């Protein structure tokens, strides 16, 4: 009978994985470390004395192609210092007493293994730590309880923190027992610095891929590869940190890493900034540093925040999607008399002004400091260090990392894992504004005065999967600030003709997504489509009308579209407005359905509709008419040439808002206070003014070339800088959908 040896709490112990990539053995070449799963097992044989026991080491044999002759076990009394070894021959297990003849009670041994052939020997495997305890009495089968069958006893699961009733406590696709063996002595480490130990973290390396689906759960998945870096030259992740240094491990083995950190979250509203130190090819340290005047008041402590990080090999990387990513490092210091701007020239020849992101890489000066940008062009930029306003005593030389990216279309996909990206440009001040699923603001410090208002600055934004980065690139206000971010239930993002997954700010139970009209960057007509609406994300794309397939395969340039996510229900807001969110199902083409709200409104509400499903592949839009306090009529419309073909059932989401028209108000949604306006607009096939934008009704040309359309009534909704519009009249019979552009 073979049982896992149970150690007391004082003993360093775990199952260890000594795995490495297998490579065919060649003469005069080192064998790769043995593909070893080295485990301690407690063997109970049929014998009378209770002291009869043995500890057995077992491992998996190397690939026969490597011509392995045998295996050696090295050991010593200090980590990675092996004073003795034992050739155990070509076997896959041995008793520890065969390696160490005299085991001392209470002594800790460090063991490693190698495979050898006639001509070569492998490197050491990863290390296993074993403390020899007093002799254990034999344990009967009935005393070992493993309720969930995951290979770990219930008693041991309480020690490790896993759930004795769940086979896979963190729901990452790996059983607790397998995961314990995977993480070995790092089971209680926290690779991605999210305050969750590896054993209980469903994504231990923070790369956005569940451990059970990750080829290497201990290493962040490569963001991209190039011919120069076939194993990957970039990784991304999320880190959690407070005012103390927190390690972040990504295990990429970079040679010259550049770390870019996104803006810190807004969990603790006290102002401050992100600092990094000890950057290596596999890790770095991060913390939130409040401004010096806060520390001087004894207020340096800060709650945990979250930020995205991106690590790239230094150099210019030419991507398969046509984008150019340059990562670099320069040095700069602060002046004691005035702002000291340094000009940095790009190594790449960018065709246009790139998106730029900067992060200080070192902690040579302990006072809080930020780096700001000015005069960004396609060839260069200027950078300067800023301490808080009340200090002008200079700053030590720091290394500053930068990422400059040229993207032909602001949107693309790198060839790594979870590598679809979107760039954006926003005007941001000291009030939160939304972009790419986040709200961002410029947070000034108050060392010299109490005011915190800041002029609008140009801000570059980048979203890759669930990671988010932002950088102010103008110098319109001189007061020091840092960017802060928080997730939001509404935002604006860029879409193309390819499906793009948009993460949302929390886990919803039955989310309803409302999308605004698309922008007019590409004049080819079409509509916004959604798919796979889940509690944590949804997919979105711009779908051109089918007749355009012959023109350019319906390829479409990036468009901007606003969206919001809410749970179904009826909400009475503090300003007196009533918001109702729900769904209904309709089918066919040009077939009008009468639909009722959950209860009547006092007056006719503003209405906004968005198709939630992609059940029918033909391009289709939903139109409304007859909106009243009781309900509405809705119908699906395909392009004119296909209006007789019908359309399968689709789920439509709706948002109805009762508030006096042409009014503004405030509402609290998902614990966020937002400002909004509702407006009625008349629009035909020409752009007309609508809440700081211009909107028009755009017909398609599948049946004829004319695109004139009569005036329609549209509801307009703005939430801060997000924009929504819905036709509610359907006076014109031809298929039509709204488009918008910024006011000219």
C-alpha cells in the first residue's frame, strides 16, 4: 500500500515537478534535465514492528531517444550545494535510504536529479526539500480520508487552504493533487502578485489563461513571437500591490526587459504613483508610493491596488499585423531649478506618430516621482521627471522604460495568446472619463495647495485582453499628477469586421448590453453585432451588409462604438428618472412585434435597442416604432434585397429611460455616479447635430443605388463621453441604420 507521506507543519514539503522540455539526445551534447516527477511516498510493508517504513523517490523515465544510461541523485544540507551523490542506475525509483544511508531526525536534505548517458550528463533538475521526521506509525486505510478524491487527504487540504470537498478548488481545470505536484515548493508562492497563492489561483501567472488551459502555468504566455524571438518577446499580466514591495514573477527569461505599468486602480483614493525596482528577465517588484507630503504626515500606508503590466524585450519588433512595437530605456534626472526636458529619438522609422507609454524602471531616488511627455512626433519625444509641487530639490538619475507603437488601424492582433489589442486617444482631465472599458482621470497631489483641477491632457490608451495602459502625452497643465483608473459598466471601444472580446467590470448574472451607433471612419454601411454575451465579457464587431462581400470581402476599418452593461430590472434613480432593462425575442424580416414594458411608465421613455445574439449570420438590424408608456413595436430588417428571406429568432436587449426629454440628470449605477443627457433628434441621410456629435440615417444599396431617407425621430443618450442613439419612428421603409461622427 502506498500513501503520500504526511509531514508536520514545521517541515518544508511538497510534491515537486522536475520537468523540462524534452529534446533528442545528440552525442557530446548535454542531456536535458530528466523529465522527472520526484515525489515522496510512504510505503507500509507487511511487518510487525511499527517502525518498519521506507521513503521512496520515484520519477518518470526520460525519452528513449536520449539514450539515457541511468540516473544520479545529488544531495546536501544546503540549497543548491550538493556535497554527495548516488548513482542509482537505470531505474525509475529508489528508497531514500539507498541514497542517504544514515538519515538524521530533524535534519533537512536538499535533493536533485540528473540523467546521464555514456557521453554526457544533464543539468540538475529542480530541487526537492525533505526534512526527516521521527518514525511514523503505520496508518490504516480507514484513517486516510479524501472526500473529493483529488489525491490530498482532507486533513492536508486544511493545511494547504484548498477545499476538501472540491476536486478542483480554484476551478482552473487541474485537480488539487495535480496542482500541488505542479507547483512543488512554490505552492504557496504568488507569481502574479494578486494576493492569491499559486495553489488556489486559477491563473497563477496572471496571463489571462486558466492554469488548466495554459501550456506553462508558471510562465506568462507570450504576447507575441518574432523570427528573432521565436519563444516570445513580450508578456502581460495583472499585479496587486500596496505600499510595500510586492514581487511579480512572469518567468519569461528575457535578456533586456522593459516593463510598462498601467495606471493604478482607485481602491484607495489617496494620491500617489506606481514604482518599480529589481527588474530581471523573470520578475520585478512593484509598489504604490503615496506623495512625500502624505508620508510626512504619517499617511504612507495604502490599500491594495491593481495595475496591468507589459514586459517586452528591448528593441524594435515588426509584427505580422503590420504594427511596429519599439521598447527602449533611457536615463534622466530631475533639476533643482526648473523642468529639465530630455529629447529621446526612436530607433524605428515610424510612418506616423506612435502611441507612447512610459514607466520608471528604477528606485534610485526614494522620493515619489512621475515622468511626463511633451512634443511627441513620429521621430522623437521629450520627457521630464516631476516630484510633488512643493519640492524642487532635484531627483537622482532613473532609468525610464518606454513603449512606442505604430498601428496602421488602431486595432490588431499579435500572434501570441490573448493578444488582440485596441489603441485609443482620449482627452482627460481631473474628472473620470471612459475608454476601453475603464474610467481614467488625472489625479493631482496637494503638497502646495488644495486645488486638484487639471486641464485636459491628451491620453494614449491601450487595451490587450484584460490589461489596460494609459499615458498622458501632452503638457497643458504643469502641476504633477498620476493617472488612476477604475473599471466601469459603460465605455467606448474600437471595433472592426472581426469579433473582439470586450471584458466587463464585474461578473454579471444576466447581463444586457446596449451598444451605440458606430462612427463613420469607413463609409461602407453596416451595423454593430454582438455575440457570446456572458457574465464577464461580450464579443462585438462591425458587420457590413452582405452585398458588399464582392467589393472587399466586407473588410472594415476600425469604428468607435459606445456600450453599457446592466442587469435586467427596473431602477428608480435619485434624480427621479426610471431605468428599465430587459430582453425580448423576435424573428422574421419587416415583421412588427408588439412588446410591453414590465409596467407602464408615467410618460413615454427614451428607448435604446441592441441585438444580443448572432443566431442568423445575415447582416440585420432592429428598428422600433410606436413607443409609448406601455411598450413598443420592434422588427428585424435585413438588406433590401433579402427582405423576403426571413430571419431566425434573435434576442434583443432594451433600455428604457423615463425622464423629461432634452434634459440632463445624474444616476448611480453599479455604485458609480454618472452624468447623463437624453435628447430627441430628427435625422435623415445627412449628418445633423446631436449632443456634441453629428448623426445620420445610412441606407444600404443592395437593391438600388439611392440612399436618400426621410427624417426619422431618434432618442439620444450620453453618459459622460459615451454616446447612444436609437431610431424610434421607422417612417422610411428602406433598411437603414444610424451612424455618427464627432461634430465638424
